[in-house]
C-alpha cells in the first residue's frame, strides 16, 4: 500500500504543476478504520481545460493518463479514487486505500507465485548419489 499511496500523491502533485495555475497544493493524509485516506487539492483554475476530466479518453490523444493510472493503482489493491473539480474552484483527488491490500503491489512478473494445489502424488524416486553413476558412460 505504501508504494501505491506514494505514486498517487506523486501523480496528483505532478498534475497540479502541469495543469493548474495554483501557488500551492494541499496534501491531507488520515486514517479511518482500516483505510488510509489521501486528498490532494489545489485552489487554482484549470489552465488547460483537462483537469476536470476524469477519463483519459475525454482528454484527447495528446494528453496523459494520470487520473486513469491513479485510479487503476487504487483499484489494484482494493481501493477507490475520485478526481474532479471542486465546487469552490480548483481540483481535488481523493483516494481511500485499504491498510491491508487485497492484491500484491508488485508487478505480475516479479511477484512470487504459489504452486497450484493438486492431488497428492506418489513420492518421487530417491535421488541417485554421484558415486552410483558410472563416469564417462562406462559400465562398472
């Protein structure tokens, strides 16, 4: 959960610097039960017209996938994310992440995989000691 929280805050702050004419951003972190609540907000106007969009498809081909990526990160561990304009102006990203993730945070190719459960099999044959094997293919 730590890496997911860090990356969401990082992307939200990157979006503030790219898209909002704000002097400051506010990051609030709180615990609520078994969840970590993070809010990143600013009170500046959206200078590009893209911050209010919460779907990458709406932002056009030249725009990034920041909000969609943050949402996917949150969902991957069982969390949720909302992003959009604030009624009083500015933009806000809010996420609620479980303290105990429901899925691993590591990439599938690096995650350890458990052996599949199967029916018990017969015991494997005993290993052959090196002394029992003829050298060079000669028969003893």
